């Protein structure tokens, strides 16, 4: 087995999920994630944890959902009991076909999702972490050769997370203490209010309230937005390519939108509900192991030298105790490249210029 | 997909497990059983049952057990809760390597098994059924080509179970009402007392107290044995070939034993404990879909025109209420061919001659 599979497993178990002896662990295994599951099982055995592996096959799900009449029982007792009694939930993605459930009606999928709200909430109460094993299917989605994609994934995951967490802590402090963010680049001039909001140092560990491996972003929840932003990093939403999305905000609300490609899907998103016209997230990608777009949001939004904004729902972790942030049925991330001819400033001070942060040697001048 | 996979799934769900709408079902999926799992998932969806699929990979188990220090926690809460809240437990065997856990120390395996007694008991309280998906690994164990083995498995499983259950009921009645069984063939002359014992019509359905698919045997628990029996159907026990085992009984106890091959393993079994010297089971194979030995006890003991006897533990279902049958740490089945020059009689009446039962046209004369 590729030794990187074992390194991945150890980072997942030790850094990300902080598994201890006696922990009850659910290991959710996608169809193509067998090798990673074997390495994780070995690590869990070594830590003295207790393992139940679930088989989260898209083809099984498709068959089940297509067979069903869509009148789903709410939170089936056996699955709820499994998750409620789990300390840790590790999701190993990596299927064999990213479109394996393409012929399941979306109403069926939504009904199934709604019926499992309690299970989902119970899972969020565990120390949960999502990661992916590089499969040929994901390589294809990324437009890459298989071995090239493996290198890409391990470059993103096998990092010195302790050191990255320390670097990201600097940015978190700046955002926590700051009131106003200004993003400037060609065609983009956007002001965001972050006064009173708390940033999350998303360092790929439950100890940092961060549940994705890889991670590597600092994010917060803007309270207000003014100006225009162009998202020049392409992405696929609902099987549709979105290219050069342009949003204009007044008093925090989208007043104008356009896209070079995929504008009808953009329109659907923005018009979902009132909250979909407002921002739920400002995220700053800091994982330099991710150096290209692969059309997988788990990776793309953490890409070094990018900033992303999400329209829709805000994360509670960013809000003052008891305050309700932006509410919406959607949370759609859009990404803009900050590597050239761009600045990100907080309260008038340039924090990042052309991709470099002010604490980096590559940061030039004032 | 081979249409027989869907037929297999339907028999499993409807005939064997009697799954109803709202049932909570655990589907345990071996590494090679994906296709059957997909078909079962579809059937479960159609029935309106609730599905959790577990991934019962031998390679995962091996990695976990080898990583562990063998001080296992007793009945981990999440797995126990899953099984305790399940109505139905379907085990789909079919691995990719029957010796995948060969390098796990047997003490580790035993310690793991002991730590999970409560989970095992909870599983026995569900409507559980074990079946197998034909894999290349199982074909190899059977010494057969892959497609040949698929035909073999589906011949054994895709039967008219209702009709076989009705036929087996006739034999159950004879055994329930009978006192003494006599088996005669070359080198075999064995008398068994079955007075007061109850036979199980093992028709591959939980409604018949039968938990294997395929099944197709009627079995009871002999109280006494006298005489000699030769088991001419070879089998593998503890990775050792057993050939032509000969047992001689006096007052129900083995007083002499020998084997043309594997005598040392036979000795180990017989000398395990006092109960290992007595019989726990008389089983009569009635599944004519199984027409050859494949070195897999799930199939071999149900083979039509064979009889098997097990030394060791008896099943409670065969005993009068409150009575304790033969106790032992072992239950080892041994099989003898009844297809030629042989008779099985109950209370002096020949019930089976040369493989044919007295109610069959092929049963010749008195």
C-alpha cells in the first residue's frame, strides 16, 4: 500500500479526530475508499478505539431510493442509536462514479434528507471529520491523471498542520479584532463589515471546530456588504458550470448579479429565499498544498491565495453568543483568485497582497 | 446485473427474513458482496424498510485486530445500540480471499469474539439471515470456475422454498413422532435415540427458525447413539482435510475414532470436552439444488441425499422445554453420503433408501 495512505490515516485519527482509547468510532466507507479504510482501521486498533464500519455506497443508496416510494420513516431507530452512541464519526469519501445517483429524483433525495434530520444532528454532535480517498472517479472529475491526482490529494492532506494552525491563528486574531474588510482587484471593490464576529481557524481538527481534512482556511460571517466582487475561479454547482460570477451588494444584499456562464443556476440560488441574497461566509484559503482547482469544494475553497464568499446560511461559530446570523436554505461558496494584482485589507491595513500575507517574506513593501 | 442476483435478494428479503414496511434492517456487506447488496437495498426500499449497511470487510477486520493490543472493550455501545435497535440482520457473505485473516493470532480473534458476546446475543434476537454472494474467492475454495460456481450457488438458493418446506414437514413429523433412527450403509450401522426430541424444518426462513439461505435440512438432537458410522464426504476443519472419519459409539459416547486423513484434528475436536464425545445433531440434507461438495458447510450440510451428524453442542429448539441438551464448546458437522446402498429407518420403517424418500416416486419397493 502507498505509505501516504497510512500517513493520511494517522493524521485523520490523531490530528483531526483526536481519537482516544475506548472511543466508539463510526467509519463511513465509500465504495472506492477501501484502502484508506484498512489503514484507518489499523490506526483505530492501535489507539484501542471501537470500530463500526458502515458501507456508504452511492450505488446502494441509489437502488434503495429508487425502490422506495419516498414516504421515509423519520430517523430510523437503529441508525439514530448507532450515531447517538458514537464519539467519533469519520467519513471516508471516494466513490467510483461522482454521478452514481444522477437518476434519483431530487424530490426523493430531499425527502430522504429531511427524514434524517435527527441523525444528521446527532452526527454533528460527535467529533466528526470528512475526508476523501483519491479515486479514479475523483481524478476524472478534476481532469487529472490518477497518479497526478493522488499527488494532488496527498499534497493537500499531508501537511504540517500544527504549523499551519499557528500561521492561521495570526489571521484569526486580525479578523477577530477587525471591523471592516476591503477586497480590491480588477473589477472587484468590496467592503465587508465583520465587527463583533468571530473567525474560525479551520485547521482540519475537531479541536479547532474544523471538520474537513484537508482544511486550511480562516472564515468568519460578514454582517454587511457593499460593492462588487467577481469570482474568477470556475466551479460546478448542480451539474452546471459557473464562470465569472459577478455580484453587487448594497446594504448587505445582492442588488445585481451576472455570470459569463451558468447564470440561470446562479439566479436559482440567489432567489431561493431572502437569506440567499446575503453573505453567510467570508473564507480565506491558506492551504498552499492545494495549488489548482479540481472542482471539488472540499479542496477548492481551501486553496492558498484565494478568498471565497458564500451566499446563504452563516455558521453559528462565527456569531456572538445568542445572535442569529444569516438564515437560508442555501450556502453556496464562490471563489476569487487573490494571487495577483489584489489586496485584502482589514481596517485600512493591507493583510494580503498578491497572495502573500504581511508576515511572509514574500510580502513586498507597505 | 445477472437477474439471479435480484431473485436472490427477493427470496432473502421476502421468504427468509419476512421484511415488512418500517422494519429497521442492518445489511452486513462483505467485500465481494456489492452487487447482491445493491439488489437487496432496492428490495428493502420497495418494502419501505429502513437500511443501515455495515462494511464487513475481512481486510478491515484483519488490520484492526492486528493493530489492537487484544484488550478489547466489552460490547461497544454504538454497535450494541445498532443491533439492539434492529428488527432484521442480513449478513451477505462473499469475500475476496477466504484466508484474509490468516495472520491474525487466534488468541486475538478469540478475545475479540468473547468481548462481543452481548452484540452476538442481540443479533440472535433479531430476524437474522446469513447468505453468500458467489465470488471468485468462494469459487476457488470450491475448486470451481467462477460461472460454474455462480450456477451452483443459484441452484441452491433459487428454489421453490414453499414446496420444499412442505416436503420437509413430512420428515419433521416422522422424526417428531419417532423414537429410534437407524442408518445403514457399507461400514455404517448406527442407532440413534430421538425419543421426545423435536425436529426443525430448516426451510431458509425465520418463520421456520431457520437462518441460513440456502438451507434445506431437517435436524434434531439425538439423545443416545450406538454403533459405527463412516463419514465419506470430505471436509476441511481448521484448515485440515478430514477424510473418511469413522466414529464408534457406546451409550451415546465416542469410544473409538479414526480417519483416513486429518486424524490429529479429529482427536483435538473429540477431546475438547466431555460433550464433544457425544452427538449434538442429526441432520438430513434435502436441498437437491446442492449436488456436490464445495467445502463450505453452509452448502455441504444441506446437500440432498446426505445425512450429517455433529459432535458437540445441541440446539435448544430440538429439546423439550427446560431440558438441557448436550453441552460443548464445539459443534462439528460430519457428512455421510446416502445416495447409494444405504437406508435411513425410523422405528423400523425405511424412510429413505438410496437417497429417495418414501413419498417420492423414485423410492423403490418396500
